[in-house]
C-alpha cells in the first residue's frame, strides 16, 4: 500500500507536530531562573485527533476489505503479544511483527499497523494514558520505516530486518524517553547526581541534550531498550522467514500496491 501525495503531506505534518510535542522542553526559550515550565497540554490533547485524521486519510480508498481484515487481525495479535511480555523488562514481542508486516505490505500499512497495535495493546494491558498517542506515533514510524527499507532477498533480507529491528528498538526507547524525562523530578540513579540527569529549565540546549543522553543511557539503553532489541533480533531471525512467507501469501489475495517480495 503506497502513501499518496496528500497522505504523505498529512503524515509529515503530524510527524513534525509529534516531534515538537516530544521535544518541547528543548524547543522552548524558558526563563533562566529555573522557573517551572508546564508542557503544552492543549497541543498534547490534540495529538489523538491528529492521529485519527492521518489514519483516516491513509486508509481511505487504499485498502480493500481483505486488507482491512488483515490489519485488524495483526493488530489483535500484537495486542495479545504485548500482554505476554508485560512486566518483563524489555521483552516486547509487538515490534517484530510490526516490522515484518511493514516490510511486506509497505510503509502506509506499516504506519497504520503500528498505531493500531499500540492502541489495541493499551486497551488489553490498561496502558491508556497521555503517553499513548506518542507511543502510537513512534510505533507507526517503526512500521513505516520497515516498508521503506531497500529490497533484499533470502538471508540478506532477514539480516537487514534484524538490523532494522535492533535500530528501531533503541530509537523507540530514545524517542519515548523524551515524553517522560522533562516531567521526572529528582531522578535517583546510584553514582549520579539528580542534576546530571534531570531536565533543567532555561539551561542551554546542548547541556540539556547531554543530560538527556546520559539519562537515556543509564535508565533504559542497557535495560529495556537492549531487551527490546534482543527480542526483535531473535524473533525476526527465528520466525521471520516463515512469517514473511505467510504474510506474502495473504498479500497476494489483498489489494495492495507494494509488496516487498524477492
């Protein structure tokens, strides 16, 4: 399923807004006296509406009933898979299927699947909150990126998808840390002062970027993100070939514009 010009424009606009909302503390010219700066809650509240708009735009006329059924089935499976890994650090089975489906059905389908998978899994795991629209958006980028990967065959394709799965795991963790980091006050990590890791309102951009990088490194990179990366790599390497074959057989019976087949 190809992204049309109008859909691409809507997606770019929503992605830019999403990135701005994720990185809002780094974009504000905050007072240098450390005065608390509240998040732009109005714009954050608009994110669900923007996501609905882009999903409606990308699915209108681009999927037949069979493709929509495949989307619904994969979203439900991902919801269950995420629940299986709930509470286990970094073990998130939801992403490998997202990557494989995005590879087969194309970037538009991958983006929609990423969004719907996180929404369904949030309902299953009671994970609905103000962070959910951003999880959906970033997961959508993961699925879309898989559909934009260059063509490859056989073992090269699996190696490419494994590498992308590892990259996507760390990128997802990095971007989602932007959501919670500015709101986390008094971060306590052995061996580090809170001021080394916490967002400081009014501090120079480079200093806050350094704090954010250190915060991500010591709180998630070696734990959740690495666990997610290993899960993606193992799942894609072990079951990837079989899942790709199954998805491609289903794709031949559905109306899609792009199928990344060998």
